[in-house]
C-alpha cells in the first residue's frame, strides 16, 4: 500500500516512507474510532535495510474506498498542501460515507420494530 500511496501523492523517492506510514496508521485509526470496520485490516510498518532503503513489510488494505480515504488523509496532512481545506472536507465526506455504509459498520438497526 505504501507504493500506491507514493503514486497517489506523486512521490518518486522513498525518503518519506516513515512519515507516510505514520500518516496511514493515523488515518486507519481515525476511521476505526469513527466506527468504520476496515476489511483486511493489517498493521503498517517500515523497515530500513542494510543498504539504507526503507521498505514496506507487505501490509496492505485492498478495499478501494478505504484506500482512497486513507490517501486523502495522508495528502491532507503531508507537508503543507495549498488545498488543505478542500482535502479536509473530502476526507470527512469519505469518512461519513463509510460510517453510514452497512458493509463498513457493525450497526444492525437495533431491536426497534
């Protein structure tokens, strides 16, 4: 997923991998706090090889809607984007949509009949 995140941000270097992984973890945690169940949830981490390069441990999220929300969150918080407010609104909209989708929550409608 780190590779896909770099592509979404149009970053060609691995120099920011640690920060990107940290932001991806924060995004996933934010979604989970909001009650979103993330299919295929696996922890993110990076390792530094003896050659000094940073690599992903193979952790992935495969759900395209969750990935898009995570990438939007990362883009919003990475550096100082000129369109911060637009990105924030976009992420919040994506989060709310996931929070209200049956496939991403445990909400069963309760016992009201």
